[in-house]
C-alpha cells in the first residue's frame, strides 16, 4: 500500500487538467507534475518527422484514411501507445522511488498502462456540456496556456469530444472515477478528496 500520492488525471484540452493538477499538487505537497503534452513533445525529438506523433491528435486520423470517428480513434490510440510507454516509466519510477507525482494527460487509455493502473490514483475529468467546453477552451489562454490559442482547439471540438467519449468508456470499464467539471471550484475539491481517500485506503 502506498503512503504517498501517485496520480494520473486524464482529459481532453479545456477540461481543467492543468489548473486542477496544480491545485492538487499544492494541497498534497507534490513537487513533480508532468504534462502529457510535454511528454509527447519530448518523444517527438526522437521520431521521424512523418511519425503519427508529429500530428495534432485531432488530425491523427490522417494516418488511417478518411476523416471519421474510427480513424480518429485509431490515431488517438496509436499516439497513446508511444506517449504511454513514457508515462508508464515515469509512474513506475515514482512508485519505486517513493516520489509523489501527478501526470495530467490527454492520452487516458488505461489498458496501455497495464497492471500499473491498479497501483495509482486515476481520475478522468470531462465537461458534459459542449458549449461550456468551448467557452473553457477559448478562455484557457488567460489562465494556464498563455501562448496557445483556445480558438484553434475549439475549432476542433468535434474530434476532441469523440476522444472524450471513448476515454469515458475506458474509465468506466476500469471503474475509474469520472468528474464533470461544471463548476471549477467544486470540481477541484472533489478531485482533491478522491486523491486523499485513495491515499488513506
């Protein structure tokens, strides 16, 4: 049984992963917070420029043919296989070294982490209301992603929502808590409480 937090928070862009991960880290005394986006960017330095990982996730369908949900999810899973190899190594090292850590990631695919998923605290964060999700995407550059246009991401909301729906299926299949971020202040407290309870079991 762990007596230190090792936490994975999943969700598509705009649902509040970054800000909530920072809030949880401050409240639980966690010094290591990793972003799946930065993990992906690091791996990109070691793969061919034609590798699927060099596409934005909302364009990853291009490696499999026409633009449809099936090909988008194939692209999402293919990118996830690479990113989650690195994610798994970080989590394993944290557990082995007894280091509290949070990883917030778009690539929430529990089966790609194998048995490790049973030894960490996992939460999937989402926004049920699409209009609210678009608002949050458009506002995020004012709070956490100061150089990243939310409009670019919100223009691809359809594909992000397809990924969100599939990740919710993954979370429910693995009995992982899912949290609808309707009211930010309430959501962050709910996630903090989930993490604290899991740590005390």
